[in-house]
């Protein structure tokens, strides 16, 4: 009987566990997560007003409730927790599905000024991640600049523009809802260094910006026309064509005089964040132009956009894992069909899936075939892996190594506590926002 540890309970981890139990009728899988809550970015990365995507939690839940899958939350693997080498001794195989845990930086002067944040930090705050910053994003801000034109940039732009009426039915933590209700932000600039035909947002996400109540979308047609694809969108691939068509329609629409404005901007490259009274006051951009090869070149012309809040949304990046090789250029673990490679040689028993395997690409569903490829490699190796002696139940050894796992009953207790909190506030489910309240709720179950 194979015993496998899957580190990470987001989509890639759950799809890995699902594929394992589907393809091997005897395998036992422990899904470990350093948080006491499962589902990874589906819980802590999908915007709270995207209920359809968040409903994927039901699919992941069915995996974690399988009789040969066990969820063990609150288990840190690596420094400060269970050493990776010890974990490898407790299981026939370990699959790392830890995603891309940090964000990319702009590398420009002023990036560290107060008022400048990563979009990841902002998303963690309004998603109630227990490691999130305590707020401080919105006080005093009248204008915001979101640097990036992917779906995360669209998400944070939309959340900044949404009213409390639309956000109150979601599971957003109460402190974030209160802060957004009191926000003085009236202008949100979403800025890309290339043109609309090269933006990475999906058309569905983009269209949502134009449907927000009390919000105008304001574009400069002359700026859009810089894009070679703007004049003849029929020559573009379907996804880019739809984006250009949506932007074109907005550019031709007269503003209604709404109290908030979203301003998509293109062909602007950030070069510096400018200080005002000790914090960010504006972003200086260089105007870019198409270089004829799919990229852009600087023009030597500059524009300052006033902003008291700056959110960079320029991509995620994997971080090194204790005891595993790491490719700093790609931010991934070197692998062969999911098998970890050390100096080009396969490491039996160690595997990767998800973003730490392939980089932060694709959509949630992309993790399913990625996980399946890794599982096929693992099961091909099973005759060798099964020779290793492992404990009948690694839970005792995990506790001896200092872990205090939160099992499924503990997670169910957290769910009940969040439902109770929502009811007490006259809302639906409201997330618990910090480690103390999450662990207190889990302990109340009487069984972790």
C-alpha cells in the first residue's frame, strides 16, 4: 500500500490526490497544508464576488472527503516545521503542490514607499488570509494606480470600484468590507506597458468592469489606436479580438458622470514612484510604442499619474523549498514529467505539480492534466517506492516532529464559526481573518 503526502491543498494538490485514488485502489493520501483551511487560492485568491469560481470548493471538498484521503491542516513543511527530509521518511512519496508563493517586483525607485503594495497583499487582505497585512491600504487615498493588465489586476480594480451593497453578500471579512465602504477612492487607473491586444485579462473579466453600478469606464481612443491590432481586430486571435472590441465600445461611449471612474491605460511603462509627504503621491510612466516585433520601446516621453495607492500586479513567482533544487530563473523546481531532478538526475519519491512545477501559467483547470502527468510518473515508480519502510500511520510521527494537525473536523468547525459570524453581522458566511480565531474555532471541535 502506497502512502503519499501531498503538500498543498489548493487545486493542484486536490487534483493530485484525486488522480492518485482514482488510479490506485489502495493508495492512502495525506494532504498537508500550512494553513488550517483547505482550497489554497480558491479560498484566498479568487475574488469574493466571483461566486461561480469559488463554488469549485465543492469539487475540491469531495476529494478531501474521500475515504482514502486525509486533510491535515496547520502543518508547516520546512523551516519552523516538519523538515522535508523527515517527511520523506514518513511516506513512500511526497508531491509538492505549493504554488508560487510570492509576487514579482517592478525594480524601480520608490517602489517601497508607504502606499505602494503588491496586488497579492491587497487580495490577501480582502480574502482574509491569516498572514495578510492589517489594512492601511485605503485611508487618505483618492486615486489608485493598478500596474498590470491581467485578471488579478482586473479583480483588484473591480473590488476598489464596487459598492458595499454588492460586496456585503460575499464572505469578505468585516474589516475589509467596512474599509471599502468608507473608501474615498474615485479614480482607478489600470495601466499596461503594452497595448490592449496584448493584455492578459480574459474578456469575461474585462466586461465586468463595464457593468459596475455608479462607475464609468473612461478610455482615450487615441491611446488605443497606438495598438496595431486596434484598427483591424479581425486579424487578431479570437480572445484578443474580443478584448479589443470591448475596449473600442467603451472608448466610443460618453461618460455618465458616475461618482467613480475606471481608467484603463496602455503603452505606459512605470519608471518611478514619486513621494509626497513621505508616501507615494504619483507614478511616473514612460510612454512606449510598438517595436514591430511584438514588444515595446521607450519613447523618452513621460507622464505622471497622481495616486495615493499603488498596487503592482505583474505576476507571481515560486520560492525555493527546503531540501529541493530550484531554478531561480523560472521560479520552479527542475523536474522530468513531475519527477524532481537533482543535477539532471531523477530523485525517487519526490514530485511536483502545479505552479511550482510549470510556473504561474494557465487557469485552475490547467492543474488537472498537470497533476495527472505527475501521478502517472509516481505510479510508474511505485515498485521501487514500496520497498521503503514507512509508519503505518505517519500522524504520530508528525506530532512528534512538532506539528499540531487540524483535521477535517477542525476545518468543519471553522466553517460553522464563519457561518455563525455571518449570521451575527446580518450577512451570509464571513471569513475569520486571523490565525487566533481560526485555531480557536478548530479547537472547539474537540478533535483536530
